[in-house]
């Protein structure tokens, strides 16, 4: 409860910020996009991790405020980078299941894109499997409406939750992100390799972009290239970074 009111105050004062982790096109090695991740540094409580404050936000009715702020901030930043000479093709924003139950979400996204003068493919929305679980009609209609705007829809952490392959085909997804627990074990665990291979195959056949997260080693990258994964994200390339650091990373010498 204490953390809930501290969060409310920080949100009102604009004290959260977004860090961005690059996603790399495995074939060309070029920047495919970035994932936006919320960061909260409280003046006295210090850094509070999203695993903690996202749960607090959900419990205290603030998750939609965070989602809306993330969408506005990430799209502001993509324009700012453009102004600085860096073209970031697309930015992915994480949204919680609760936000998808709000019927106003597609209109909100449409308004933000218009305000920022961005074409829809510059934005991707990441959903977790808990959204999929939610066979709520409003959620399903909302996902279709968001997809109809032309915005990307990504299934995050795929393979960890209550995945259902039939639901996967019923959702208007453009992208699957294979959870990093599979990538972590890729080199030494034949089961992790089998699942990764199968999911990449399904994604490719369903015309979805397959992103693997948590790529930390050259050996993993090499395996993923052999498996025809499209996009890679992980510490091998870069950690989530402040906007200026990302600009340096993407445009700096090399
Ligand atoms: O860097 P990392 O610790 O940022 O992220 C931890 C988890 O928090 C991830 O699962 C990520 O999806 C989630 N997360 C980070 N930022 C946001 C956000 O703005 N909204 C939601 N819903 N989840 C977020
Ligand atoms: O659940 P979601 O995928 O949205 O969250 C991404 C999380 O994964 C963030 O907490 C981010 O900091 C973390 N992350 C990104 N790349 C790596 C990596 O290569 N290794 C590990 N261990 N974590 C990573
Ligand atoms: Mn994510
Ligand atoms: Na993930």
C-alpha cells in the first residue's frame, strides 16, 4: 500500500522512465527495433524493479496509467531519435492483461499514433499469455481492433504460461517472442532445443516474426541462425539502456 502511494506520486511527477533494449535482425545484423522497459528510481527507496512495481500497479489500479504513459513516452522517443538521426523502425511496448480489458485501448493507441504522426508499423504491443487465457470478448475485440490499426501484436514470454496452440492461431499476432528460459538452455538441453526449433517453425509457418530473447552467447546466436530465427534480443548485443546510450550504441563507431 505504501509502495502504491509512492508509485502514484512518482507517476504524477513524471519520475518513471523507459529504457530500451535493441532487437537485431539476425540476417542483416541491423537494428530491427527496440523493446521499451519501465524503470522507477524513487528518491529515497532507490531502484524498484518492474517485476515488483508492475504487480503493485496492477493491485492498486495504476497499470493503465503506466501503460498509457509507456505508449506516449515510447512514441515520443522514437520521434526524438529520428530528429537525432537514428531511425528506429519499431518500438515494442509491454501492456498488462488488465489494460486489454479496457474497451478504450484501441482508440487510445490510434490517438497517440496520430498525435505523434507515426505510421502504425512503428509501434508493436507486447502481450503475455495471461491475455490469451482471458477469453474475454472485450479483450478479443480489442486485439482485433488494434491489429486493424496496423500496429504489431507480439506474444511475449511464449512457452512459459498456459500456451495453447489453438489460441495462438485465433489471435491476430504478428510476432512471437520465445521466452529466454529456452534460450538459456539451448546449447546443452536437447529439450529446450526441440521446443525452440518447433516454435520457430510454427511462427514461420504462421507468417509471424519470431524473436528470441535472452541471447547471451555467440554459440546461442549461431544455433538460432541455423534454426531460421528472425530477430534476436539479449545481453550479447546490449542491455536495456537509456535513450542517449541507445543512440550511442546504434550510431557509435565500429
Ligand atoms: O528489465 P526487466 O526487469 O525490465 O523487466 C521485467 C519484466 O517487467 C518483464 O517481464 C517486462 O515485460 C515487464 N515490464 C517492464 N516494463 C513494463 C511495462 O511498462 N508494463 C508492463 N506491463 N510490464 C513491464
Ligand atoms: O518479460 P520481458 O521479456 O518483457 O522482459 C524482458 C526482461 O529480460 C527484462 O527484464 C530484461 O532486462 C531481461 N533481459 C533482456 N535480455 C536479457 C539477457 O540476455 N539475459 C537475461 N538474463 N535477461 C535479459
Ligand atoms: Mn517483453
Ligand atoms: Na519476455
